[in-house]
């Protein structure tokens, strides 16, 4: 990972996510999720999970599964029930893998696993168009109107 891009990426993630609340989530395509915050969208196409400090409460692969229940799990509804309107208190960007962990109020965690050596895993777009992209292999690309894309 190119160190200046990682530092800029972490700065952007912190500036737009810390103290911000999850306002909405939606599936935009199969296995693609858009976590919406005021002033930013976090688009995720890799596995993710929500933990409550004790156990896994929801995984991206649980959406639309029945698991013997009367109705399939509505991943959007469960995610909003668990994380909706909670503030992001802390975040960690893993420099070797580009995994992203968001810590919400009440000790809830959103873990996003950048799983591929080739495919982009997630990207965050701020309202000004600045982007952080988790590239395959664990690299990070940072793009703003003032800089060209890099990786």
C-alpha cells in the first residue's frame, strides 16, 4: 500500500464517518450494499458482518436466508435495527488487507472484509466526490478533485 494514499484515506474516512450516524442501507445489486451516512456513501461488495461485542448478529450472506424461520431474513431491516442512528465512535483501516472496521455506539461493530487479490472490495464516496477505494490485494486508492487516481 502506498503510504501517502493510506494516510489520506484514513483521514478522509475519519473526517466523514467519525461521529456520523448510519442513516440508511440498501442493496443496490446482488451482494452489493450501500451504507449511507450524512455526506458519504460506503458501497460494499465483499462480505461484512455486524457484531455486538458478544456474537455475530448479522452477516451479509444472511440476507434473504430462511434458516428455518417463517420468513427470510431482511438484511436491510436487521442492519438498520442494529446500527441505524448509532454514531460511529472509532474506525480501523487494516493497512495490509484494506479491511475496514467501524465501531458504533453501544459496542456494535461493522467488519468489512476485503477478500480478493484482484477485485475492488469497497469504496467510500464523500459528498464532494472524494473517494477511497479498497483495491484487490489490499491496496488503497485515494481520489479527490485535486488529485488524480492512484494505487
